[in-house]
């Protein structure tokens, strides 16, 4: 079996804000193709050579629960960049497009040359874009 994630699906508190944010972000990080599905539930997604990312509104009775990285479930989603320059450019655009910088771009000791920016989407879901030498 080949490793890899085919798709991720994210429920977002404010679907419209999330759609604007991800419509800006996804093409920049390798998911240029946009898709919208109305049935059996509304979904908007972006795809590329390495799978797809989808967002949807949550069930109404659950719509105001806040994301927290220490709860059971998703902690963060990290995407690969081709260069540090791409990360720096992306970081300058995150907040004007509805996200929030959590930790600005810098090198981390996770592995040699690990350089990333940590940020959240409009629902507070933690994201990262990272570059390191192969």
C-alpha cells in the first residue's frame, strides 16, 4: 500500500470566513483546483497532485465549539513548502487574509534546517507551512 493522505475534511465555525481564507491559501500551497458540492451536505474543497482539502459548516448544535490542539482529535495540519522564501511570503499574507500568526517564521530544532510558520484559520484550527532540506 502506498503511504499518503488522500483528503482532509475540516468543519469550520464560520463557513463563509473559512471559504475566503482557504480560497486564498490552498492555491498558494499546491491545491489550485476548487470544487463545490451541495449534496448530501455542502462542501468546498481544493485539490492538487497530492490529494484534497475540504471544508464544511458544522452541525448547528455544535457550531460554536472552539478548536483546541490538546483535545482528542486534530492537533494541527502541516504543509510542505519548496523554500523558506515561500514561507516568508505566505506569512506576510496570512493575517490580511483572515488567519492569525501563532509563531512567526523561524528555524526550529525538530530536524536540521526545519523552518516554518505556525498560524490558525478563522475557526482557530492550527496550521503550519514548513520547509527543510531533503
